[in-house]
C-alpha cells in the first residue's frame, strides 16, 4: 500500500486500536487460565528485575551528584532530596523503566510471538480450534501490563536510595534536613502521577510489543524488523505520552 | 471425543466412499493472480486422497480453503456437506475439532514439552481428569513410537520425530479428517518411510479420511487411494497413482518423471537472449 505518511499512520493507529479491543474482549476468558498469566508476569517482570534495579541505582546516584552540584551553588544542598524524589516519582522512574522494559521485555515478547507465527504455531492453534489471541497474546499483554508498574515502583525506590547514598552518605547533606525537605515537597498527587504513568506506559509498551509480534512477517527477517519496530515505536510513544501526561498533571494540580 | 465418531451432517449413516470434502468450481486469487480457477476436487470418506503438483500451484492454499483459513471468490467448498465459507467463527472452530492437521514442520508449541503438546487440544477442549489425559496422550505417543520422548522439549527432537509428535497431537482428539501438509519435506529416507507407514496406519486403523498434499510422487504412490495432479490453478489429471503414472498427458508425464522442460517451462519468461546479452533494448 502506498499511502501518504499521515494516512499510513492513521491506518496503523486504527489497526492497533482494533487489536487492543480484541485483547480487551478476551481478558475475561483468559483469566480462566491464571497459570499462563503468572508465567508471563515472571517472564516480563522477574527477568527484567536485575537491569531495572541496576539502572535505578545509577540513575539515583547521578541525581544525587547533579542535585548536589546545582543546589550547592545556591547554598541549598538540603533540596537534593526534593529533586531526586520528584524527578524519580514523576518522570524518571516511569519513563526510564518503560524504555528499559521495551528493550528487555518488549523485544522478547515481539520476537517470541513472531517466531511462533513464522513456525506456524499460531496457525496450528487456530487449526486446533484454539484462539491464539486469547492463548498467546492476552496472557503476554497482561503479564507486561502487571509487571511494568511493579518494575517502575522498584526502580523508583532504588533510585531514591541511590540519591540519598550520594547526597547524604557521600556529600554530607544533613540526613534530617534531606528527608524533611523531601517529605514537605512531595504529596500524594506526585505519587499518583508516577503510578498513572507507569500504568499507561505498561499498556503502551505491552500493546506495541504484542501487536508487532502478532503482525510480523512470518520470516526470520520479518521477526527481526518487528523487534526493531517494537523498540522504536514504544520508546517514542512513551516519551510522547510522558509529555502529555506531565502537562495534564500540572493542570490538575 | 466430543463428537460422535461417524456422524454426517445430513443425519444419514455415513458410509465409506461418501464425499467428505467437495470443492466445486473454486476461483481464488492473490493480488490479481489466479491461484485456482474452476477447481473441482473431492475427497471421500475413509480414503487417502493425495494432491500433487509443482511448487507454487496452491496446494497449501487448497488446504487453507478446506480448513476455512481463506475463502474462495467463487464456487463452494463443502466439508461434511456444509459450506465452509458460510460458517461463523464458532462453527468453524467446531468443524476444526473434527479435523486434525499436520504442518510442514510440525508446528509444535516451543514452550511446552512433547507430552504437553499432545495434551494441548485435550486441555483446551475437554475437562478430562489428569488420569484420562495421561492415558490418551501416552497411547497416542506410543502409536507414533515416541512414548519414551514424552518429556523432551521440541527443540530436542529431530525433524522426523517432531513430525511424529505433531501427528500424535493431530489425532489426540480422534478427528474424522486428517490433513497432511507436505509431510515428507526435508526428511531422511527412514523417517520418510516411517511417516508414510503412519499415514497409512492411521487411515486404516482409525477409519480417518486423509488428505495429503505433497510433491513426493513415489511416497504418495505407495499409500494414496485417489490422487489429483494440480497445475496452473486446475486439476490436470486425477485417478489412482497407477493411472497417473501411465498417463500420456504431457503435464502429467513431466511431473511424474521429473523432466526439467515441458508444459511447465524451465525458463522464466524473459526477453530475447541475444538482445539482452548485447545490451540492446528489447522491443
């Protein structure tokens, strides 16, 4: 099809939305086999844990350094904790987790489903009168959807620890001031922002990953391309959604 | 299992020789190129029907039409007397529970072991106790000689073994029709012989109607009851394998004896050879 770019984009958005509707319609029946979903939470979640924790630690530590460097110029090092807490809760936690999640779990979802397609496993299921969307796609989508907020929470907590490790332990900011400033600056609204974002990103990344896998060309080349598209599309989508959500939350504050 | 073994849709008792699959005057095209035009084939109950033909003649497409994965532009495809194209998704799934299909590469589910692969249709469609599932799975695996491999993963199987496991899976629901898509491709002579014998055995012992799509003329000749030779979107010859082997029709002779040139040309259509070599623009 030789559509112009906007038409092609619109067509794609439509196709992904229809696919999401198909998934949602099958969530009920798929819950009858919780074992499948638990396995996918493990695949998407537990297997991403190490890279999420490691990254969270470093991001937190960098925030500690950066915050200390900037606030020291104004003589207000006590605010390092505020920067780290708000930065992590509202933006860095959900966004970086989603990007890492797209790279680690999203790609494996896409290539796994694409491989099942190219080896006729999905057709075989249809021939056995089993709906592959219900059996293969929905558990993976739900697994990603459930794992993503948990990973974002883990990331954020570890990043907060990393920031205080640098700010308080290494740079010598007073521990009491650090935490009391943080406590005063962060309210529940900020926490909600992070939670909502990680839920939305969870849907976005998981949906893109299963969509690309399910609609990949059933060839080795096609699966490779689909995997690349998962990373590109879901990363851009996450950053775009992040902007929109940040703006929306500022308005409602 | 879930279906009575010998029911036909019109309610009359089924007899060997009834047409189970009827394809009438079917036209099907992809991107404007006709794969089939005016295709007529029939598969009868309890017999092994072979569809042969050069690559690209739409043998696999024919299977897709029969199993309702694709629908014809014109003409009808009837299975058990009912038109496949008219079926709803649930009717189609009900139909497919009466069919088993063996895919080219087995198409085993890679995240399940051999045992669970064979048990898969049972778990999806029945509420049998674990004991019964176990008995059924082990019987079917024993029938294909792989009971000992029950706990292997698909990646640990050879090509021939994977296809036998897939066969066990295809028969675990006791289908009335078994469809084999290129069952001999890429197998060594021993595995080929094994699969060949299994197809015959399944057909005779279980009274299954078998459809085999392949281009391995010699293997098919030993087991097929009826055979069709497809080429250029239509049936060029039909009959028993012996009749085909004796046929004088040029297309049949080319295919049966593997001649490079004939009605199916060796050269892909091209412009004038001399002009092309000399770099002249062909008119």
